[in-house]
C-alpha cells in the first residue's frame, strides 16, 4: 500500500490529492483539512473525526436514551468477566 505521494502546488496554491489517497481516506469535496507548518516542511492532516469516535458518540446517545449509565456498563462488564473465569 502506497503511503507517500508527490503533489505539486498549482495556481492559487491549490494541490490535487491523488484519487487513491482520497478514496482510502474517504476525503470528499468539502472535507476539512489542516496544514501544520513544521518549519522545515508542511504536514497535511484530515480534520475529520474517526469512525470509532463517531460510533462511540452514537452508542453513548443510545445508552443515554435507554437510561444506561457508565456505571451500569462497567458492572455488566465485571459480571461477564467473573462468569468467564
């Protein structure tokens, strides 16, 4: 899997991200990106939240709506661990 891509700065400072990278990183039109000036170079990062973070937020909302607390979840986890040992 290719992890390093060469791009060129074009008119008005625009760059084109290779399609392979856009597809793999799920970068679509309008996806926010962040440029970090490292002094000796520039690092481009996706500002998008990870799928894991989005999933965690979705689960937290569902548990909150169901009236399940973190303490309830931890107690259930301890019980399962006890039963397995």
